C-alpha cells in the first residue's frame, strides 16, 4: 500500500474558504468550496474532508459557522512560544559566541606574549654569546698584559 502524504490544506484553511463562500451569499457546496481552494491554494482538498467540513458548518449555528475557530489563537500562542524559544536560542548563541571570542582573544594574547618571550630569549642568547666572547677576549688580553708585566719586572 503506498504511503499516504499529509494533506496540503489545513482544516482551518478549508473552514476559512467555507466562511468566505457563505459570506459572498453563494450557496455553500463542496464544489464551490473546492473551486475556491483550487483558485487560492492550487489544491482542492480531499473530497471527503471538504464535504465533512461543509456538513459540519451547515449543522453549526449560523453565527458559529461564520466565526473563525479557536485554531488561530492556539496557533498564535504556539507562534509566540516559538518566537520566545528562537529569541532564547539566539541569546544563548550570542553569549556562546562572546565567550569564545573572549577565549580566542585571550589565547591570541598569550601566544603573542610567548612569541615575544621567544624573540627576547633569542636576543638575550645572542647578547650572552657576544658578552661571553668579549669576556674571553678581555681575559686573554689581561693574561697577555700580566705576562708582559711579569717579563718586565725583575
């Protein structure tokens, strides 16, 4: 048995079409409602479902048939709840992004400090090598001068 696909039209959209046909003064029939649905949504709705809703509208008191059902209120409430959830999710994402931006910035600062320390260490190592050579040269010169002095003194 092939899988059934979900209906293209909600019952609320079919009821709205029934109310519109009734408000136009036309006789509310399944054919009229399905024609309006086809013109508006490009789908006629299921025959059994449209006729069931037309019969329900006929059996309902006259004012109730034209009044919109409670569906949109629940829909508005669920929409408001969805918006609240989306706002909360956006706020959490913003906080998350800020936290990781701070963390990334702190790590970049630490890396820059470490790289500067490496450069300073290399510079100090070169300076130490220069000073070591200067010391060795000075010591050799001192030793040479001491020998020369020792050779001159009787």
